[in-house]
């Protein structure tokens, strides 16, 4: 039993939460992952890519959402199901190339500085976890919060999503779920967050320090209103 009047001080946790596409990486990764994977696995599927462009137009016209677009394009370019070993190889090959050519130097410097300052590094991305985790490992991240893929009874990876697309308000909910699993109390954590896109406004506003990185126009406007520092890692 704790002696009366004794206060136990729990060390403050420091988290640095990074978006991936166009924050850490120079360009968005999903389409490039699909094209690289189709090229290596079934090159004939590259002829189907124009259909993916039509699906993207459907998204712009609000005929489908981002999750629906992910499902359709994965099935189109990679097929109905991939074994875990197949997907792991595709993810590792893509991550090798991305870590070598696609990661911004400024992002590497900031990640290294946050790690040196004692921050736990968390990648939080709408990209699929099967390749985002492979990229995160190459950058020495501690954890990944990402979109998850469903599996069938044989453990094969399907185009359907397991839960939410990790985007916008859903990303913050998924980060909170991860913190709960790790037993990290919000009141016991100091949090930095980095993103290039206005969809991450809920995350940037919730963090103790929100940084607009390589920001597109709408995020620049919001960052100026909110007083969020703007960084350029390009």
C-alpha cells in the first residue's frame, strides 16, 4: 500500500507522429506501389491502369470514397487475393526503392532529431500497412498506424479494408486506439505531429505541437490561422 501523501511521478512520454505520403516521401505512394508491384508480378495488368484513372475520376465526382478507390485499384492491379509471402515480397521491394530514392532528406533529418531528443516515432498514414510498415522499418520508426487489409480464411490479403481507411478524423481515432493499446495516457504524453495535408487538421490541432510540412494550399491557409509552424523538407 502506498504511504499516505506519497505522489508517484510517471515519466512523460514524448511522441512524434508523422504522416507519410508527401510528408516523409517526395510523392504519394499508393499508385506507384501498385504499378511497381504489377510490373514485377503480372505485367499484363499494366494495360488495365487507364481503368484506374477512370475510378479516380469517379472519386473526384464523389461516386466513391477513398476506401472504395483503394479496394477497386488493388483488385484491378494486384488481383483478388495475394498470399502473405507474395505481399511481403512486393512490400519489401517497394520499400527498398522508396527508402533509397523517395524519402526526403529534410524528413530524415527531423526523424533523427526527434529520436535523439527521446521521442517515440510513430508513422500514421492512410497508406496500407503492409508496405508502410516496411518503409517505417527502414527509417527506424517505433510504431505504425495505417490502413489495414482484410484476410480470407487462408490468410491471404484481400482488397477489402479491415476497419477504417486511416484518413482524416479516422486517423486520429486510430492513433487514440493505438495509444490505449500501448497504455499511453494523453495527459501523460507530449505529442508532436507532422503532415502535408489539411485532412490531418484534427491530428495537428490535437497535438501539443502541430507542424504543416510541405503544405498544400488549404493547409497553408489553415496553418496561418492556427499558428502552426510551416516546414519545407523538399
